[in-house]
């Protein structure tokens, strides 16, 4: 769900980027999502009368995709408490993020995005903004990490991936309606600081790699969302985590591995306190050797794929 925080940060950033909007963007995608019979991955841990369901999420999804499998619906219905990465959807959280963007996402006085990126990377950035119909110059005040995620959010929505039908938005609303307790592993501020604390070299390299990948974003998203919806976690791990590893070892450690390790003791505490918990975190956090599932197994827990 760091990507969900990224999306909210991008929305907040738009307040500082006058003239940036989505009204002129064409929304389309190639995959026939309505034809997919979804069975996204779900794991369960049972210990001493407590149950934890682990579900990987996607934060922006096409409207046509029905991702709700019977297993997911049953696990969600059973849960007393629903856990997300951070609260980024409440009005209070969104107001806080609006106030944090000037502190964490803007360059010091006299420093511009173009001066940081260099000629080649900034030319690629200008090409992407032109394709989306937004002025590149409006991004000059922001740091590379925020420029990249704002541009990425705009492009994803231009391809038809909708935050309103993302897993967190849907499940948060349902949990509130059903009176389930909501809890969180992190804070929105903490998640933003993970990004803003990246070294400038890593921020620039992340943006550079992201710009290279944007040309294939439509097909990459089709592959990733299809892999997620059908429970193909090996493919999802290779695409999501592999892409981050390729961008930067520092980035992979900061936004994936370190956070996975931080969540494991919180999950084991759920098993100690009892009850039934539904944990919904970004799908890339669950598979792989450094993923939450294997880290929990290393602690001695039996984690069963449903």
C-alpha cells in the first residue's frame, strides 16, 4: 500500500502543480478484464485460537475486473479487524498529506527538477509530460521522487486504472460499513518519509528507470494485474520486486524488505492476542524469499495458501 500512499501524495502534489489534470486523458486498456475468473492469492495462519488472513492488494484497478473470489469474501467476512499499511484515505489523513508535501516533496529555494535530472533524463521527462498533455515546467519545484510518482499516477489513470476500484478503497469502505475495526502497520507520514529520505542519487535513478519503463506501462500493467488476479505470485514477484531491485538496491531495501521485516512482529502479535484478522497489504510484499509469507515461515509459523 505504499503505492496507495504514493497515489495520495500525487493527488496532494497536484495542488502545487497548477494546470495538471486528467480531464483530457484517454482511458483505455488492452486486457479483457471482464473475462478473467479471479482467484487472487490468499494465505492463512492459525495459532492458539487466532487467525490471520494475508491478502495482497492492487491499489488501482480497471473497473471491469471482478477480483472478489469466494475465498477472499469468506476470509474478509470472518475478520474482526482489518489491517492496512497506513491510513491514507480518511479526510484527516488526506489533510495531513497535503500539509506534508511542502515539507517533504519540494526542492530548496533555487533548486529545480531540471537542474537535478540533467539534460537526457529531463528530456525523457518532458516527452512523457507532453504525451499526457501536462506542462513539464509545473514540476520544477518538486523533488524527483514526487515528480516520478505524480507522473506515474497520471499515466496509470490515463490507461484506465481507477483508484476508486482499488482493493484498499473497496475494503476500507466495506469494513467501515460493517463496523469492523481498522488498524494500520504504519503512518502516512512515515511512508512519505521513506521516499523523501532516499538519497538524491537514488531518487534520480528511480525516476530515470521509471521513465524508461513508461513506454511499456500498458502491457506491464496488463501482465501484473492479470498475474495478481489469477494468483500467479511468481510472475508478480518477478515483475514488481524485480523492477524495484533493478532500479536500486537502496530503494528495494527501503520500500520493500525493511518494511516486510517490521510487519512480521506486528503480525505475530495478532496471533498472540487472538481474534480473526484480515491483513491487506501491497501484493509485492507477500511473495519471494524476503516476502512476508517466507519471513513468517522462518519464524516457525505454518502459512497455508488458500
